[in-house]
């Protein structure tokens, strides 16, 4: 199978499995798992923050972060294409009683500063209290686009001016760092909290990390416990995360090059229209031409008969994500599968 549905399908490497088997572990609820402590420390250093916290998933990382910043009835400003708004089951509202105030995401993944300003509540007995601004980098629904540090700095300045906190959903922050060719810490300078995923392009089987100040992480740790995310000898998992940070960061740009090559091959096929400005990092977004007599769902099913798995995007399109399980020779097989399926579709 050539599985381009997501970079979450990556399997742990042999080196990860060896590190998992050999990991020195302890009870992490007591703070006694050396491997987790090490991973948290390395992660915080990479992001220029004081402390880190290992959590089971990116979704729980965002949830814990937002619950740590906000009280019930508070409001968080985020984009209407934010992963946290669309794909995290409304957790911050369901579990935290927090209002989500969405404003439009620009096609480049940013929020217009003026829209943010207008969304910040003034002091008024009728209004909820604005507490937090959330950004996402790379921005998944906006095409995997990298958000520049200059823009993030402007949002941080605006937040500071209004005594608001900032959280970065950096599930793929290292893809952004690879794309912009700068250290990841520059992408979150001044940001109060960030989460990143170990289990996407970095290839670890499980886990995400929250980074922030010592004080923030101390409070986040308690909320992690409250949500049932306090794990015991989870250094078994963190060991794979450490290998991921040691071995995977420098190869993410290979995925970006493969996405470029894949896009170049596919856009030549009649019936396929490469989405404008795609790909940005490791995601290729493609739409179907109106003349094609099949739906994207039908095409996805037929591609699977050629051992090619792609994800849907919107009403009539596809998302193809490159990762370390995709090799150069796979790209030609994907191209010929699309050619075969679309060749019978006019
Ligand atoms: C995948 C993803 C998450 C959630 O991560 P899970 O580990 O799947 O819960 C959060 N934000 C973004 C932008 C993501 O792509």
C-alpha cells in the first residue's frame, strides 16, 4: 500500500522499537520516568521554552493548553479553519465551558489582525471575557502552509497589548521550520504555549508535547491528570519520541520535495487541477475537473484497487500527504494509478 491519507500512518522505525524496548521507565504521574523527563526537557529546549509535558495526543495537548489558559465562560479566538475548531470534537466547549469565537482564516493560514482586534471583547457586564488567541502552524486546512515568525510576532504583540495569552497548535511546527529554514523556536517566540505532534511526520507511534513556562506546565500537568491523561511507565512511548527528534527533523524537507514532485506529476493528468499554491509543505491538494464523470469518493475507491490510498478534501478533491514511508519510486506508481482511474472517467 502507498498510503498518502496522512502522515499519521507512519510506523515506528526499527531504531524507535529498539529504544522503546531498552527505555528506562518509572511512574510518570510521580514524575519519575527518566525517559519522559528527558523528552520533555529536549522538547522545551528545541522550542525555547522553560518546560514540556508529554501527552497522549495533539487533541489532548490543545485541550489541556486551552483549559489551562481559560476558565469556564471565557472566550478563545481562533480561525474558522482551525483544527481545534473543526476536528477536536468541540472539547474545549464540551469539557471546559469555553466559548470559541471564530474569525475567518485567510488562504495563507493567518488571521487578519483587524479581525482579531474586532473579536476582542471590551469590558462590559454582558460579554464573556476574551482570554486567548490560538494560531496553527503549519496550517492544515489552509494547505499545510507555514506561518512566518514575523506574523506570529504581530499577533503576540497584539495579545500582550490586550493582556491575552497565545497558544500555538504546532502539530507540524517542525514542517514549518523546515520550510522556512529556521529553528522551530523562532516560530513561537513570545507565544505562551505550543503543542506539537511526535506521531505525524516525526514518525513516533504515540504522543504530543506541550511546551510553556514552568508555571504553565505545572498547572497543565494537573489538568492532564484530571482528563485521565496521566500515564505511568509511558517512557516506553517517549523513547520513540526521542528517536523521532534525533532522526526525523532533518529529513522533513525530503517530504516537502516529494510533495512538489508528486504535484508536478499529477497536475499534467487531464481531469486533475492542482489547488492554487499547493503544495506548501508535505500536503498536496488536488481538485477534480467538472468534466470528470466520477466523484472524488469513487476515484478514491478505485485508487485503492491500485494499492494507492488518498484522503478526501472538500466536495470534490483530494489530500495527499508525503511522509517517510513514501519513497521516490512510489510517486510514479501514484501517478499511473491516477492515470488509469481517470483514463476511464471521461
Ligand atoms: C493532527 C492535528 C492535531 C491533533 O493531533 P492528534 O494527535 O491526531 O490528536 C491538532 N492540530 C493539527 C493542526 C493537526 O494536524
